C-alpha cells in the first residue's frame, strides 16, 4: 500500500522539498514527559533510561534479566521507537528486595540515568506527552518557504494521522488485519492480535481524517461532531453553539474521529454519515473490530504542536523541537514540511 492510501492528503500544501530523517539514531530524539513526583520509598524501583537503537520491549527484557526478576515485574508507560535516541521511565516490582545490581543491562545502547523508589508501579499511558528533537539532514528546500510553513503549522496544527510505522512495511499490518477480518478470526498470538487490531482501527481513522482533510473540515467543528480537549478521552456532541467555542481557535478543543469498535458512530448529522460510509467501505474490518470486543473510542483529528521551535545548524540541516500528546506521531509534523524520499521505516 502507498503512503497516500495509508495516510491521506497534506493539509498545508505540497511538500516544501525533501530530506532524510534518522540517518543516525541521534537525529530522532524522544523524551518522555512524566509529571509524577516520586516519593523515594516503596516496593517499586523506577529507572530513567536512555536507549539508542533499542526498542522498549527489548530494554525491559534486559532489565529483567539483570535484576533476576520475571518480565511481568517490569512496567513502562509507552513504546518508543527503536531507531532513535529515547529517554523513558521503567519500573521494577521488588517487594521486600534491595535495589539490584543492573550493570549487566547497560552498554552503548542502554544507560540508566536516574533511579528512585516509589509506592506504585508505572502504569501504561501514565506519561502526559513526549518531547521531540528531530534533525532533518540532506535537506533540499528553500529556508524561507520552510519558515512560512512552520509558522502556519505552529498556528494551526497538523492532521493527527497515525504514522506509517503503525501499518508495517508496505502496509503489511493492514493486509494482515484484512485477511483475518475476512475470515472473522483473531490471531492466537497476543502480540500479533494486538498489532493487527490496532492497525485496523488506525487505518479506518486515517480514512475518515483523509476525507475531512480533503473537504477542508479537519480543523473545524461541524454540527454533529464529537469534540474533545487535547488531553482528554471524554467527548461531547457539537451543536451550533459548540461550533463557535473560542477554545477551538486556540487549539485546546478539537473535532474527533472514530477508533472503531462495537456499535454505530455516536456522532451526528453529516459526521455520522461520513464515518458510516468509511466503515461500509471496509465492512469486514469494521465488523471484526466490533466482534473482537473493541469499544468505540475517539481521537482528535487535529494535532496541536507544543513549543515548536526550529533552526538550521547547516544549509542542508533543519532541527525541530516540539512536544506532542501521547499516542501522536512526530512524522505527522514532518510530513507537512518535506518528503522523506525512499524512507518507509518511520
């Protein structure tokens, strides 16, 4: 599947040029933002870890082996990219045990930067945001055009597409989801089941968002839309008054799209029709998601970019710094700037 089939049209015009992302791991840096004060005591050991070219699950396995505990004793807030330099928290459940020696887990790909005790384990999704530092190299674009585009993005946000990495190489996860959906079966293997269900939901969401971008309605509320605040999972339906809410203009409140599950779309009017049409175009996947026990949830259509700044360390390098809510993709920002020719692993 092509990028346009998996994502959709750009919102701010064609790419300003081309560039390379992740030429080296340090070109893509992620820092987990976790606003939890640690008490310094308790049966959970929290670790602030820097890892390079190492995915979160493998880091957890290495920590478990070094600590001599089962993998189920290790917790983390979210998965981070492998081909990147990332810093994130892990916790180890160590009831009645002293801090273990963890030196065997460390090497050039993993370093423990901080450690502290706490009464509770780290829960999935506990982080409030992710901070990104991206370096685009081999840049071929006019700097003044990029500056104009970045100012526009800073003011208006970008479409909150799920990134290509959610769908696997050439959309393989979507193909897999469709094959299981057509048989109305679920993979036995838990990790595969989770990955394919996630890909199926993400694909339907992207199709709805692509229609809204094409219609020019991705960044404004319509009667019948379900609205949500940036960091909230709850939503409410929009009438004429809600469509004029000033919080929409300051990128605090947003229209949402469906994360498909059981039941029809709870949206109203034209939004419900659009979402129903997208589901009807993929009836096997929509039915499969509902019968797998997935609940209908919502995701904001518009992605606000926090603290966006940029500079040019060299004539062919653009460095970006910004903060995104959890579950959102930095590549959605990059895609509105440049094309990443030949890169399919991001």
